[in-house]
């Protein structure tokens, strides 16, 4: 079976979620907060739900919801706050 779908984007223009694991998470002040452990998607809409971050050996792993994320790129995530 072949799936046909119309899209305005070129094939391969999206971001591969698995490539974000281990990338830096920066606060709005530019401070390194941790690294991306997991990307969570809403199972019904497939929209970004948030990210789980590893805050290091002495930090507590933290879930950051979508509304606190300014951008996601191949370099990592930037938040609109500084926890």
C-alpha cells in the first residue's frame, strides 16, 4: 500500500526527533540547564507536548511543557524562562 499526501515542504526538510536527544537546553538568560532526554508528543494530535531534560548528576530530571519552549533546532532547545 502506498500513502500519497500533499505537502508544501520538501522531503527531508523536517527535524528528526531522535537527533535532539543529548542536545543542550538553554534558559532565556543563555544559561545551560541540561540536556534533552526525551521528546514527548501528544498521541492524538502528534503535536509537541514537551521535553524531558537531564539536569546532570546532582540535578533532578525535569519535564518542560511546550508553552515554555521558545525554539527547538538541531542545536537543542531554548526556553522562554530560566528555572
